[in-house]
């Protein structure tokens, strides 16, 4: 039996300012800011299930940001998600593609994706 599971436990997102990143991600994901900043550079987003998300200011550099989405956030309604992000003044990189997904940037230049599940 292989001791390495075929699961992703946590995704680390480089963040320039951990407090600002915490507030921005909690806002766009509709989360209450909960928990503390760990070790002065980590914030674990309170996800409900599946893969965890950790914001990390220690790994941030301009060269270290995601220029291609490393993962996507799920949605049941891609049009509603797109309009929601637009209303939050999130920098949208693409329109809705193939009625299925769109890309956006976080405040630190990371490219992210929302995809209809």
C-alpha cells in the first residue's frame, strides 16, 4: 500500500501583506475573518470541506506569484460568480470562457480561476 495519498491537503497562496490578503480573500469568499495569523506570516482560510487554503506572506515575491492558476474555486453558477467578482472590483483577466470558467487576479498578482462544477 502506498503511504502517499492521492489527495491535495492544502494549497499555499503567496501574499504580500498577510492581513490585507486575509481580509480580501475572506471578503470575496464570503467568510468571517476567523482564526489568528500564525507565526507572523500564515493565515488558514476557514474552508468547509475539501482542500485547505493557506495564505503565506513568507513565500511572497513578484517572481513567486501564480501566473497560471494552480487551482480553481468551484461555483454552481458561473454567470452569477462572474458578476459577483465584477461587483467586488476584482481584476478579471478573462470573460467567461466556454460557459464554464473565468480567471481573475488577486491583489498580489496571483492568477486564479473560478470554474463551474
